[in-house]
C-alpha cells in the first residue's frame, strides 16, 4: 500500500509560479512511475507530467517548457514546479504513482487546487 499527501496549491496571478509537492509513504520501493494529473471543472483528468524510476520524464504538450517534474534520491517525494502559469492551468492537481505488481496498480493523492487568475 502507498499513501500520498499533496501540498502547495493555491491562487496565483497569470505569469506566476507554484510548486506542488507529493510525499509518498508505505511500500514506496514498489513504485515504478510517479506523476501529476489535473482535472478542470467539467473535464476529464489529464496527464501533466510523469517520471519513471529510471528517470525518464514525459510532459503534456501544453506544459512543456513551463513545468518541471522532479523527485528526490529517496524516491519518496515528487515535485511539480509550475512557472509562467496561465488561467487555463486552473484545475485540481492530483499526484499519482504506478505500482506494476498490483492490484491496485494506481494510487492517487487527495488533490490540490491550483487557481490562476488573469
């Protein structure tokens, strides 16, 4: 089992920055991929960025060049640095980890609200 606790959301003006954190506990050695997803009102939950245990990183096209995902050596925390924020980045952001030897295969954080004002 893996538990995820997120922090760092808030209200920011367009062009500003926020940094989200996600702390994992439990059987973290089993985690293969960590990532961030977001869900705007009335829309589906979409991938923002992922990082694998081998360090491979992937970003949604809409955030490339503005957002940076990173993790620590202990692999128990994942961050999302968000720069040059736009109003369309407004959403609830969810931390996710993928465990290949499930079920369950996916664990989710509780979500943190990011609101970007124009």
